[in-house]
C-alpha cells in the first residue's frame, strides 16, 4: 500500500545521515557520510570504489554502527545494532546478487520467518499466496508464486527481494548495483518497478556505476569521494562531465585516455570460426599494438568467440597466432602459446576468492617459481609484489583475500595474473564491468601500455562509449555473425548500433 503522509505539517525526510564517521582500527572508511532521502523520490549514490558508499549502506542496514555523526529516520534519531532492527524500522537492501533459498517456492521466500497462521496455528499458505500475487500485480510483473526459486534469473530474484520488502512495508529501499547482471529488457522492467515504488511514496537509493541509468531513473544524485560527501544535485541540473569531476577530481576527457600506438604485423588471425548454433564464419585480424573492439548486442556471440579462440569451445575454422596456425585443446595451451583471456565473470570464473591476492596473481605460473620440484615462496612473493606495483593495485594488501578487494582491484588482479609472463595477444571480455570510473581510467591506461609494448588487444564490450573511446578498429557481430568492420575514424554510435541491430548495411 502507498506510504501514508500527514499533510498538515511538512514531512521530515525519510532518511538522513549527516557527517557520519566509521573507522576500522587505523583505517578511516567513512570520514563524512551525508545523504538525505525524500519520500517519493529515487536518489542516486555514486563514487569510485573506496569512496565510502558500501560503508554508508552497511550503517543504514545495521551491519555497522557509526562512530560519530547523526542518523535519523522520519526525523527521529536511530542507532541500529543489528540488521533485524533496520528491517523492523522499514529499511530493505536489495543486493546485486540476491540471497534466496533455492529449494523453497517464491511465496515461501517472500514470507520466510514470518508466515501467517490460521486459527489452528498452522501456516496459512492460501493467504501467503494471495498476498504474493497481489504484490506482483502491484509491481506489474508476472512471476509464478508456486515455483521454486532455483533456476530463476537474477532479474526475477531481485523482484522477489523487492516483493519481500513490500510485504514488510519497507519505506526505504536501497538497490546496490542491481543492474550489473541484467539485460536491457530486464533493466527496463526493474526501472518500471522502481518508479512504481517511488509513486507509492517510498524512498529509493540507487547505487550504480552506470551514468546512463542514473540519468534515466533518478531524481537526485549524491557524490562521494575518499570517504567524504562531495555534493547533492537534482539530476536535471547536472551532467556526466560534472559528476565525473566531482567523483575523481579530473575531467571527463580522461575517461578514455586512448593513445595512438604504432601498428605492427598481424598477431592474431581468425578465419571461418564456426560453432553450430552459436556463431558462424567469424573472421577478424588483430595487429601488434592494436585494440580491436568486438561489439554487438547481448546474445550476438562475442564471448563465445573469445572462448573459442583460446580452446575453451570446440569449433571449425582456423586461428593463427603470430603467423602460425594453432588449434588449442585447452585454455592452458593458449596461455603457454602467448594468448591470454580475461573473463567477463571474475567472481565465478576468474578469482580464487578465499585465497590471498598474491596467490591469485601467481597461481597460473607456479611451476616457474619452483626449483628441483620445490616452490620458492620468496620468488613467488617477489613476482606478486612487482605485479602489484605494475598494475597499481591500490589499497590491495597482497595478504588480503581476493573477495575483499574492490571490483577495480579484482580486475587489475586478473590482468596482473594474465600478464605475469610475456604475451602476444590478450582478450579482455567486459574489462570494466562493475568497475568505478577511476579504476576504468587505470585499466584503459594499462591497455595503452600493452599496445605500446606491441601486444594485440581484443576488447569485448557492451559499453558503446568504451568501444568507441578505446578501439582502433571495431568488429560488429549480430546473431552469431560478423556484420561489419569500422576503422576508428569511421565509427559512430549510430553506425555501430545500426550494424548490431541489423538496421544498416
């Protein structure tokens, strides 16, 4: 139901944090956390990784207690000791990766721990189901309340988390990077749900690295930098350029610091690459010192082509590396030959999350640190420390588990691992997904350095600005086929999207 307001007096903000401080020993995670959320509004919170956004959210959610500063809910001071207290006060957090019970039904997940009972003291499943159906109808989505949640898309799981929040009558909803794993259609559905919640009078906090989504959805934006509040501005009164300057203290022109590199001979040649039902007759070349962007809509087959090039998928066709035809039986064979691949899903397929950062860097090449069959820990450590310096793993202690690092540092960790030994070609699949604007610029500078050293780079990306900003040449795919190739000076957003959508010859 809509959140009721008393029209006789001006309503206090739904949530206010002012000059909030949080430290962990000698490390100050939050120096001055400040935000004001109004009812019936969607408020964006942006900043680089390490800006203090997550710490601020965890204080609101009851995971952390602040050391200083003010925290008010509906104008009243609050101080949560637990997440249960935060939920009871009407606050819900929707995370990027929902945590539902996979073997329970959608309805059971919504009402877990607070199932209604009938007059006999038994769980009233009919009432639970009816309320779940009513909530989904209000949200304008269709989800079977009786099916188990295992196998549901991330998008559907997030909607279930939102339905759970509504069933608790949450007045403040926090959405932390909710679109990172969603397709365009799923993002639009989520936005429609968010707007309906706003229209009911609820306050929403939307945390994202994607500027286009912030401008499409939000009413107000707050910027944080280095653990401190920088500014709050109505979205109609600001611009991407201004937000970038506030976030990182430098101009938007530095977002894509592409440098010209001297092109050499072909280092990778793909011809007639085919996997039945996935892609057909794929062909492109990459020269030494060149960044080739592989563009296309979701489902075009770009990632599958990258995996096929390193031997992770069986195909017909040919791949040549530095003039020699190769047929890799496994990714390890590709690595040994000088062809590396950085996965788009670093959490599932790239990192060893519970192992420390140093071990993550050296894992692929342990044999090179051994003598007479014994691993030299000192040599391994020295290599990891050198790589950490080379790839600017800021604030990333080598002894910390990889799972505790920011998205930007995790991505640079994978780059450090792949490039610990000389390479001819590197395939970067969505190299800046889930990475803040500052870390993006650092990754782009690393790419520039690689091309200056004569490497060929294949960049698979769904970010059109990234494709246009960093590619020397763009190969466009659609429905498993290459449909066009554009030189940097020929490329525009309209031409790339026209080819990808089948609207241009």
